[in-house]
C-alpha cells in the first residue's frame, strides 16, 4: 500500500476487479479493511499485477499480508457485461446483414452505453439498421447460454471458427466466448450467463468516423429504459415547442390579416372622394377587392363609420360569385325610412341572387359576375325608388 495525499495504491494477491481491456472499462467498487473503506476509483496493470487506485481520507497504513475484502460494484458490472456481451451479437448480426467483409475496428463498453466501430464501404440503410437491431433482439430472446472456453490453444480456437478482435495480440492460450451457435469470438472480458440477461438492445445512432469505418452507438437493459424516457421527454418538449410555434403563427397571421385589411380599407378613400347624389341623399358606391364576405362586411362597417349621412354600396367579385354590402346612416333610417336590407335585395336581383338584413347594414350575394357593372350603375335608381 502506498499513499500520496488523498490517493492510494493497493496491490492484492488476487482481485475480482476487471482492468480495462478490449474496449471494456475498469470495474469500480470498494476495498474493506476492518472499519475502513477505500473507494476504488481506477485500476492499472503493471508487471501482471493489478494496481487498485483508491480514494483515502487522512493518514492510512495497510500492512503487507493484511486481509481485506474487495467488493465490485455489482450493478455497474452487470450493466457493463450486458453491453459487452451484446457487442458479440451486434458483430455477428452486422456480418449476416451487411456481409462477411465486416470486421470490428474498435469498441467502447461502459455501463451506460456501448460503441462499436466496424469496417463497411457505405452507410447502412434505415431498413438494414432495423434488420440488424431486430436480429440481435431475436437472438437475445432465445436465452442462449454463454459458453466460456478458457485457456484453450490458439490454433484450436481458430479451428473452432472464433472471430479474432481488431489489433489484439494473442498468446499460445486464449479465451473464447460463445453464445449458442450464433456468435463465437476471442474475448477476455466479463459477460452475462445467458443472452436473456441482456434484455432489450436499441441502436441510438450510426455514423461514419473515418473512410470505410462506421460507428454504431447503442444501449441495453436499463439503458433502454433511460433512452425511452429521454425520447418521450424530448417529444413532450417538441410538442410544447410546436404549440408555441402554432400560437405564434396564429398571432402573426392575425397581424398580417389586420395589415392586409388596413391596406384594403384604403380603397374606401377613393370611393368616398367620388360620391354621387340622388334626391338630396349622398351616395357612396364602388367595386372593391375582398377575399370573403366577412371582409366585405367589415368594409361596410368602416364605410358607415366614415360617412356622416348617406348610403354606401360596395360590390366585390369573390372567386366566381358576387358579394354586395349596403349601409345606411342613422339619420336616413329615421328620416327617410331607408333600409339597407331592401337596397341589397333589389341590387342582388341584378346579379342573379338575393339577400337582405338590417336597416343599417345588409349583405347579399349573386352568381352572375357579369352583372356587377350594371348593379353599380343602378345603385342611384334603386335608392331613388325607396324615396
């Protein structure tokens, strides 16, 4: 045991801890000595000995030969084993779906996710990735037992058909990990006892990392649950954002509509400047552009607000039909008994339609757009007929 500040180095005669190798990360956990507990933060290997790098508080001494209890973080180890074992299934599935040219080109196996780099000449399609994921999960559900061939001759392992990992150097004796008849690879890492212990496998991303080298990132077990929760939370946030954008869109559309309406209301200034007179009654008439009857009606309201005394008639071609609005000032309703409803009713007949309404404002419609000019010309005669 050696201590340097808040860190210490412990070497045991034997250890349950796995030292990072082949892409699999170090184990973590604790070493207990009497009433003391040292947290294992990292591991290293030197001269075939495992060095446990621990966190220490205060001055500590461990005598050579002292008995300690080394406890690996079991939950974390299980998560790592799930992710490690599934890389074997992923490797085999990639070779079956994409072709036997696929070779492992690197990996990372941690407790929360895994990365698997492989050689391939093009980006796998969406359907290919779905097929790969489905094949892995299909095999996991078969409860395939893990068979660990330990310390067997290298040549014997090759004859068994075991896949060799990228860039690894092998001695005369090797370890081979096999799951049923689906996958068999050279491997010295830790693994689950059967495929069902892995749970569900989910690919989270796929991308190119170098020329001819692709990378798949994935999760298993509890990692899939976290991934699903994360995706659902993202969907909620996207949904809220969509609602916000739709609300903004409505406000902008309303503002644009109001601006367009103000622009179109400018048409009324021209009509107000070209008024005519019939039997002492001021008449304001003309053809305007309106997108719909509601808009035409709003033009009528605005025209009525602008005239002190008189009758206003606005006609518009809305698509392939005719829209008419008539307005009458209050003094003429009382003094001359004029009614906007009666006026539009007569004008509507000239465009093949009908309509009516209240005395101060009324609307009508027709089908004959060719009669618009005649209707505008006839406004004075129609009004005069009611005086």
